[in-house]
C-alpha cells in the first residue's frame, strides 16, 4: 500500500533496539527510498551464525516503487547488507566516494543479478530522487566520508544525522558541517532522526587527535613488536599508525583480509598517504628485527578467526606475541563481545606481552556524539518532531529524555521499534501500524530465518549435547540391537545410561512394532521416550535424532 500524498511514511527495518542492521524506508505516494543497509553481529547464543541482515520482504514487495538507496557511510552495520538487498531489488546507489568504493568491493563477493548504477556524492551535493530532495551533509565519525542527510519532502524537511560526532580537530581535516545543519534549522526542520549510541555519556566525545600522543609514546619506547588492532574501516586511525611508524623508522606489516582490502581501496582513492617503502610483507615477520615492526591487524572485538585472536592463541602462521611486545587494542568493547575480548587480552598477557585495551582511556575514542553534542544538534536543527535512532532501547530512551529537556514536547517524540509504520505530516507524527519482521541470518553462504528450528537445535546441542539412535528393522522386527552415539555429555554415568537407553529403546521398539506402528511414527515415539528418560536421569534436554532403516 502506497503512502498517502499528504504524509511521509517511515518504516525502520533495523537499527532500533540494538547496535547494527541499520536500514530505514521513506515513502511518499509512489516513491520509496532506502537509507542504509547494514548487518548485525550475532549474540553468543547464535552458534555458527556469521551475521544478521535486515528483513527485505517489505522492500522486495514494493521494488517497483524503489527509487534509490542512500548510504551514509562505509561501516558494515550500514553497508554490509547491500549484496543481499540487491539480490531482491535494484535501484541507483548514492554515497560518497569511499563509501561507494567499499560497497563495490563487497559486491564482488556476491554480484547482484542486475548491476545497479552508482552515483558519487560529495558533502553539500543535492539530488532529486522521486518526490525527495536529498542533501549530503558532512559529519565526523570513526570512518572517513561520513554524512548526515537533509531529506526534503512535500510535507517538510527530515534531518537524518547518520552516525556522527563533532570533532573540531579531525584527523581527516574536515569537521561536521554544523553550519549547514543550523541553516536547515532556521528554515524549519519537521523531524530530526539522530544517532543515540552515546546518549547516556555526559560531555563531549574526545577528538581522534588525542590518540596520536599515546601512539607516538608507545612506539618510541617499544623494545619488541608493536601490534595494533583497530577496525579495518577506521582509516583515520590507520593513517595515524602509518604516521607514527614512519616517524620512528619502523615497518608496517598488515594482517587481516579486510584490513588489506580497505587499505588498498583507500590508497587507490587517495584517502591514505604513506611512503612506498613503509610496508613489509607479513610473511617476513620473523626475518625483520622485532623492534622495527608495527603489526596492523583486525580483531578488536575478539573475533575467533581474526588476526589478533590467532596471534593470541598461537595459531597465526607468521608471528606470535611474546616478551617485550606491546599490543594496543584501539576500540571499546561492543556489548556482548566482552568475554571474547578479555579471553584474547588474557592470552596475550600470558605470552608476556604488554597489553593496552579498554581500561586505557587514551586509546579509545568513540565515533559517536555524547550528550552535549546531541543537545547541540537538537538546538541547531530545532525540530518539531524527534525520533532517536541507532541504539539499544536504553540509548533511545535517554536521547528522548534529552530532547524533552530541550523543550520538545513528549507528544512529539516517538521511540519506535523495527517494523513500525510511522506517518509524518506537517502537523502530526504518529505510529499507524507495524509490519512483522523476521530475524534473517547468514550462515556461510546460506540465508535463513531465525524462527526456524536451526538455532534452537544448535542451542540444544551446545547446552545439552546430542544423541543419535539408529535402528534397523526387517519384516517388522529389529534386525540388530540399537546403535546409540552420544556427544557433549560429561556425566560419569553416561556409559550406564547409554546401556539403559539401549534396553529401553529395544523393548519399546519391539512393542511398537508388534502393535503395527509405522516407521515414521516409531521415530517420534522413541524420541519422546528417550527425551523423558534423559530429563529424569541427567536433568538434560539434548537434541535427539532417531533414524529407522528398513533392511
């Protein structure tokens, strides 16, 4: 159903109630645009899942009305879903130069059925897309080329800040264009949709420049390798590392596929500056004096297969950490990743390395605005209506209360959920309904629905183990004793219990077969019986698989 001509419909498909999977639909009449399309990393209970992507069903259903896809910046939680969205719908993609480069690299891994057109935009550029006029507005973030958006619609102007902070001494040399946001505020902003990630953090977010002094100090005194882990997308920080390495006559060795790709893309587009002889192949790590090495790698969140995790657990094929080495993890821990990060830190410390991590404030600078910057954005844009975005519910709620403190009426503020259908007019902003969204995951190359039995089965196997029961039936009788294999049990009574299960299954099977039970029903009945027995004996609820074969 298309949006009414006197209202703009806004449908958030991700980014609310959690960190990641950012995606928002804007509609007016026959025209639809999408802002951002990212991924979200799985929680600990989602065993084997690579990441979550938005549910594209609503966009796919309305693909004929999709006029454009606008991307605010190149972080995975804003671009990671693009290869999968473009399998379902096609439209021109509008983004800044670096962001387009990162998207195009992602699409090489999973080419779309129909190649989209890419439109390079610069800050203060405007583009007409259907009923919408969109201006890109420069913002500072933890990646170069980030923008906020001024979306002019027939009912009024919507400001979408993207991920932002106000960094007056930005490493990239450009600052958030508060003047342009203020101009829109003077002309009238109907709705402000603003980044809420740091809405609970007082004061101002520190500048990226504050890291430089600490990096220089660490490299100047390092007696062994200096191993620096950072997000592969944080090109400003990568440039700082390159500058420090050059100053102290050290070689930079890069480990991590994504890191290598991003440095290559950024260099080809002119976003990094370094001498040609600064880099050394990681395979030469053991032939170069350790004190002359700066290892730049991925793994700030303790990802099991990341370069830093492999260095920590001794499985990296080119190097290991040891006495005299310094490891610097230049990122805060994303909620949910604490255990993985601290496991890596502990392993590195056991190896004898000196580790700087979240506890050292001088090495951690957020890319998101804190409360004073959020207040400044609200004060400059002076919106009639307000919608906090990009954050967990606690962040959204804190941001809403901040807006109230600046005299925005509570009735004019909506804390929305993913899937909400919101309608904005010159006089009103309200929730009018909702669409049901699935939790969609990527497992290897397969896309699936989190509502399926797969996740429940993996959780059961991880928590309570698995039992395989194989039966061979011939002419209505058991041809051999049941074959029982169990995995994931630690009980000392397991052998005894396995024998009891075998006896119980054999007796039940003979009885059911005498009663003429069909093989398919036999599997179900035996599974239920064994589950009850294990629950009473071991207080476990394992996954039980029964296979019946005729011979």
